[in-house]
C-alpha cells in the first residue's frame, strides 16, 4: 500500500513531510484540520505511504454490503452509537494494549463544520491505554501533509496543559476551508 499512498499524494499535488517512528504502529494519531472529505483521502494516503496500518471509527449503519467490505479493508471499526460509550472505549483501549500493531486515527474536531471545542475522547483513550498521541496534519496552503516523531505527545493527565501543546502545533496549519477550522 505504500506505493498507492505515494501515487495518490503525487496526483493530488501533496508532499509528504513525515518521518516514520515504530511507535506510530501502536498509537493514537489525531488528524487536523478536518474540514473536508478530502482530508480523509490525503490523510489515509499519507499513512499508507509511511506503511502505517491505521484504524478509524465510523458509524455501524454504513457497514452494509458492499460498502462494509470496503470500509473494513480501509481499516474502519464500526461504532454502535447507541451502545454504552464507556464499554466501547474499553474495547478500543484493550485493543491498543493487547495488539502491538493497532493504531487509531481520530479527528478530534468531530465534524467538518466549525466547532468551538474539540472532543476529548482521543485524549482519554491515549491516557488510559498508555499510548502516545501523534499529531498528523494536512496543510492545503503549503500542500503538505504528515506525521513525525516531533509531533509526538505523551499525555501527562493534565488535559489543559497538553491541549496547549496541541493548539500550538496546529496554529499555523491551513485547512481546505479555513473558516471552518479552529483549535
């Protein structure tokens, strides 16, 4: 899949600015900004180009034939939004702890629309599983995307303090729709 990721990025005019770290194979990867469906394409291609098999969460209602087969092949994990959230988080945390080759990519904005506050689930999962957070980005102004060891954050348990580091990291990144992105 590495070759496919590189081809997709090249066709889109994006340059991958990443340096692989083995820890990325078992981590939480947050991707921002998330203002367009294209963000998924470039983000997924970047991770493929790095050789990172990454999973993402998507509502279970989309897992019908044949779309369900495609989603699973891309790394999708179905989410039962009616299920107890704590139970679902526990399943994901256990998977991260027991499977040394399970990375989860999340978009903490939770929507492609402008939002005042990011969701905190990524932080809770990383803290509870003891896994690092890697901050991936897609910058439409510079036509770059990536994730690297410099974007690694070890959660301290102090969300406000750690989120300031996240805010600082993303402050100069340009979204596809800049008016919809805020940290």
